[in-house]
């Protein structure tokens, strides 16, 4: 059988489209409704550039109304305040040599195309998920530094003694975290956590599984009625005596997504001299992605390069909350297990 070469099956537009579709399918934040493509953000970045600003009107509040009478007194209108949210696009790329995808190439035809683009899609789904988590950590750090931890409950410590029930993930601690939102707590629909905490909930038999009747597969799991997102990218910090974990409680549409235009989203190249003349094929994938948490402004206080890295996204100085706590659909619970 003839050896399939990358050039035999590579068509840049097809590869770019299929990789994007795979990225959406495999991204758990998108599938759970936590991160949602935004037509507003998409429109704003369409002309080009990496930065932009959206303006929103703040809630009207609930002051006591005026009471009408027959006097000559006039009422004074209340002001409708607005606030601005700044954002920044990330310009990213990655490449793979033919050795990385050699096994997939041997499938040939459409099967090879699907296999390779699924791999690329999974890579970008993981990158987007990591950038979402780093963004959320930036919001947490900003909340602790600047907003008196008003949507953060930290029951962890680093004592050498055994972990107590009150320091673990539990119904009590999750409900208390929800209560940080007051009467807006029902807006929280999902909880993201490390697999170690998920295992603790399984041991305590606190997880409800939703089964797809057509194939009997588990479609998703819930805890206290909230959908579970299990990912070992959620923070796990090893301390001197203990480990602490950060759970994120989400509402729907916490994160707005948009994709900027890329001049050449996918590209292939052959280097004949590589491998001492054996040659090497390389495929590139490029993305310009905007990930923005609603209710926050990106301050761009700490950025070394053209785009913000994971570490820079986690920096408290890069974020400022402009919404009231109740109007921001995210909270954090920090536990020892």
C-alpha cells in the first residue's frame, strides 16, 4: 500500500473548519453553557485589532419610589449609571511535525483528515479551557485582594493535624458558598472541581448521574442540583502539611467567547533537508481567541508579550470587577479535600 503523505490530504480551509468544530465539541465549558460565543464580542473584534471596550448600563437599584400628591414639588430623576469592560484578544499558534501524526496518516482519506483535525481540535479545546480557568483564577485573586473576598469561601488551612469535616468539600460548605450570592444564588448552575474532590463526593455517594436513554451512557453528573465539571486543571496547591483545592461555582454565560480573523488559520510546509535529507512535513494551526468574563474589566497591568499568558491571566492586577457581587455569576470554594 502506498504511504499517505500529508500533502495528499491537506486542504487548509477544510482542516481549519474541522479543527474548530472539534474544538467546540470537546470544550466542556462550551458544552455546559458556562462559556458562550458572544455576537457582541464577535462584532467588536471583526474589524481587527487585539483590544476593545464594551459599555453596559448598571442595574437601576431598588430605592423607595416617590409618592405622588397634588403639591407643586417636582421629582428628581435618578441617574442611570454605566460602566466599561475592557478586553484583549489572544493571538496563538501551534505546529506539529508529521511524526506526531504519522499513525493518523496511515488511515488515509477522510478518516485521516478526521483523526488529525480531532487531535488539533482537542489541543485547542484544552488551551481554551486552560485560559478560562486561568481567567477565573485572576478573578478570584482580584476578589481576595480588592473586594474583601465577597464571593469566596476559604475553609482550608495548612495545619499538621487531620483534616476535619468542616475543611472538606461538603453540602454545608457548598451551600454557604452559594449563599454568598444571597437571593441570586439560584443563578449558579454548575460546579467545577479537581478529580480528587469529585472522588470524595463519589465516596460520600453525593453525585447524581443523568443517563442518556438512547445509549445508556452517562451524559452529565450533578451535585446539589448543579452540573459537575471535573478537570484536573482546577487548582491543586501543595502546602507544607496539606493540599488545598479551589472549586468554581458558575452561572450560565459567565464567559463570553469570540474568534478573531486569522489571515492563514492553517498551513502545511515540507522541509526536505530535515532528518539529514529524509525530509519533514509540518502543519500549523493558528487562532485569535477572545475569552472575557462578563462583569469584569481587563486592566492590562501586567503583560510581557503581545498576548496574555496563563500566569498573567491569573494576576489580580489585571482584573477589576465592575458589577455588584450578585450580578456576577461566579463564586469560589477553597477546601483541603
